[in-house]
C-alpha cells in the first residue's frame, strides 16, 4: 500500500521484524534498473520506472509507467554468407536429390573446383530463384559459398548458359550422358580441381547435343578419362580403356553393359539402312 501526503509520496514496507514503516520515494519519482538483454550480444542498459503511487489516499488508482531508453540496443541479423567466401565458376549439373521439403542437394562438375556438392536452399519452392535452372546436364555459371567444415557447400546463384536440350532428344543420348556422369563420379575425387575433366564432359555433352552416340564415341570418352586419371600406358589405352579404369578404381558403372548392347544394336540398324 502507498499513501500520499501534501509534501511527499511514500510507500509502506514490511521490515524483517514484522513492523511496517512508510519509506519516502525520491523527489523525481524515478529510479534506474539494470537489465541484461539476451541475444547475440549481451549489453546493459537502463530502464526508468516511474513510481507514481498505485493508489491515492482517497482510494483512486494510478498507473505505473516504464520509460524505455531512447536508443535501444538491437543485435543485427547476420547474413549467413558474411563469413563465407562466395566464388563463381562454370559447372555442369550431374545429379540432384531431395534434401528437405524445400531444398535440394546438387552435384556439379565444375571448372574451378572439380566435382562438388551444393545445397540449394528453397529450390523446391514455386517462386524460388532457382526455378527452371536446375536440371540434369545443364551448364551454368554458379556462385557458391564454400563451407569450411564440410564438403557440402551453399549454392547462392545460378545463371543458365546451355541446357544441352538435344541430349533429351532421344533415350539413347540420355542413357549415354548418364553413363558418362556415373563414370566421372567413380573416377574422380570430390573437391579436387581438374579443369581437363570439365572440358572433357563439356565436349562430350556438346557432341550428344547434336549427334547420336556410337560405341566409338563411348570408347573415346573412356580413353580420355583414363588419361586424366593417370593411366599413361598406351597399350592399355588402345586395348581396353574401360578395363584400365576398372583396375584403377575397382569397378565400372553397371549401366555400361546394357548401354553397349543398345549401341551395338543401333549400329547394326544403321548399317542395314545405309546398305539399302
């Protein structure tokens, strides 16, 4: 309870002995209270609390007022990429898979960083800035915030350069491109820069964009990949480059055998058509 006289304002307090006394308030009616803001930065500021009495002696009520400081300390929102180095490079999309309801994990063969994995946050949303830019075999200029803690980097921007639409012209071209991607994933180390690898895949996709594949084209790709991987024995490269890659890395894609059978069948059909 608080009482009000003609000269000052007082409040009743209970002492540890059980007696009650009237304690006068300051003439200004205010006092400072130190508080700690919980956030990214902890700071101390002052709140002014107005100690106008809750009740006058006649029983009428009054309101207490809390006066905030003029300049409140607000922790700024940090940009998640502020502490990360954002770099750009040409890249070809190798594979994509679902990461969450809104995001994708994208595998790239890049010119500057080799084969890398990135997370495209919000890529599955209808109004995402990545909409229409992330499809298999697309070539693009990508901006990547490289992670310092893992091999999963953050994709920040994609500028489409060449969709290689001709690869989707028929199933055989798509099947061959998929085999090339599988072979690269087996024979290369992630986050290892290899510009020759990017150029080899770029030439291969440029070929498939306009021409149907042949067994000779597949063999040429395997030979060039074996050279990049470190196989320099000319006899092995001429005899069977795929066998050399299999010995070096322990396996070959399972899709190779059905692809070669399909290519052999198509080659026979073309020979018959040309002979007529």
